[in-house]
C-alpha cells in the first residue's frame, strides 16, 4: 500500500534551555493526510538516534518522505535527505517548513519537491493524487501541479513556482485536529515532569502576526492574524488531556492580541484544572483581562521586552515603549501570574549605554525568569535582509549561544561577561 513518511529531524541535545514538544506542523499534516485516507506515519527523531531513524524508515518503505526543516535543523535535514536518497532511491523527497519557505532553491538542490508556507491542504492533496496515479519523480509533471499552493519544483524538467497561501479563518474551521498518535508522549511528559513538575505540551489557538519587528521571521504563517474556532481548540485540549498532559504551552505569536477571543478562551478554560502559559505583547492588555487569565489557569506569560532603551526599541520596530513593558509586567505580577522577560543586547545601531539600560531594567522588574540573546538575523526577517547571515552551508544549531553570526561592533567577551554578571545578580535577588 502506498505510504507517506513525515520526518522531524531533531535529535535531542539536552541543552539547558531545551523546551521539547511534539512537532505540531507534522501532527497537523498527519491529520490531513489520514482524513484523505492516505497511509501515513510520523517519524519524530527527538528521542531516537540517526541509525534508529534509518532502520525505521527502511522498514516502513515509504513512497513519499516529507522532512520539516527549520533554521537550527539544516544539517540534520540534509543528512536525513541524503540517507533517504541513498537508502530509499524510489521515494519522492519533499521539504517543507520555515527555511525551505524562505530558501526553496537551496533545498531543491537536495529534494525533488519543496512546499512553502501553509501547505495544510496542498501537500496532502498532492500526496493523495501522486500516490493514486502511481506517479514518480519523473512522471509527476502529469499532475495538476499549478493547483498546489506553495509548490516549488525546478527539477525533473519542471519549472513550478506557485504562490504561498494563508488559509482564511473559515477554512481553518474545517481542519481536522492534529494527529498526535505517533509521538512518544511518555518520554515528552517525563522530560517536563522532571523539569517543572507538570506535563506540558503545545497547542495553537491563533495564526499569524500583524506586527513588523525588525528581527522577526514569520515565513509560514505570515502577517495575517487568524483565530481558530474555540470549539476545535477545546476538542484538542480534551485530546491532550486524554494523552496524560496537565499543562499547555500556547505557542501563538500573538495569543493576547484579540481580547474577545482571549476572554472567551478564558471563560471556557476556567475550572478545567489545567495550567497554561503563553507569549504576550508588552502592551494592549488590561487588568480585568489579566485577572480573567489568572482565574482560567494561566501560570506564566513570556514577554518580549527586548530592551531598556526606547531608542533601541525603535531600531527594532517593536511598536511598544519601555513604559508599556514595565506596566504590563506589573499587571501580570499583581494578578499572581509569573512573568518571564526576553531581552536582546548588542543590536546593530545601539550603544554600550543602551545595553546597560537593558541590564538595569531586567534587574529592576519583578520578573521570575530572564534571558538574554544577541541579535540573530533569521532568514525572512528585515534584519537578515540588512545584515545577511552565515554562508549557505552553515548549520545554525547553537542553542542560546551568545555568538554573533555577522560582524558586530560589540565585543562578544564583554557581552558574555555582562550577561553572566546580570544573571548572577538576578539569581541572588531572587
């Protein structure tokens, strides 16, 4: 029987900053493929080895292998693709995810097909029609290739470059729930239980972000903000609870942006005895909403405060003020919600003085957790367009490492020392 394999090529690194979740994008595609009756299996390498992944793929003998690629997984993605090409030469190799969306031609050199952007409908339909017709890489030109949104194929005598799509809210309501059946939930839960005392997994309630932060890349979901129907969200929460989880990481970029949607979520979440955490903007929130979040089980919010200097926030195009951040931290803390603050230091165009303002702000606020990073020019961001990044073959695999990947005016050793001193002072204060 024709088969599709979906591969998440992350092998656990045991970094101190790791936050392990089953890959939602692949779970979503699995749900769509199985809805169409396509035999599908997810290969999540998080708790596996490369050799175990190879053995499992060879045993499964898939006709199509889709690999999800992001910036920090470039090396793993290409290594797995090379293994599939040599060990399963009859399998069609497909790349998708954030990095192939930004650099499709780079991945097309190693894959037969690239899907860019939101491919929730186009990729499963492509797989179904490819398998139903008994196609191969050499004959897929007989398929209606111009109808698959986001498809990019410059190989096998074809020149296909279809625009990416962003599904409307009305389309999202028809999507099946992500299919989490192939993940090692016991392993994920054990990691979280040891680290936090809770068993946490991720969920998305909204897609897209309308803001234009200079350092941010959002190649898949884009700028259009869309809400999933809360009936589907809560059906998914019940599915998650049935799998043994007792906490949620709401992974939306802008979960607190639509206050009516957030309020209804909180009303329906109250009394479920399930804690949750989320990202929040540093503005646009009010005390009544924060109290509602607390009653609904919100344990912690993560704020991208970024800088203690208003001039640096303007360089970043954050569209918030330092005072906004201070006020929002206070609102959450007064409601009994923990707050973590993200900061960026060494931004192009800022000064040593503005960096020191950021360290001072981090130590002055009633935060429960802080983290500092140097600017990272992600492909697809305005910062990347301005500065560039590593060479094409580089693998951005470092996790939370204070290392510039471009020529910076700031001394890395000094920044590392000042970050370490600030983290020590923060730990002492707590």
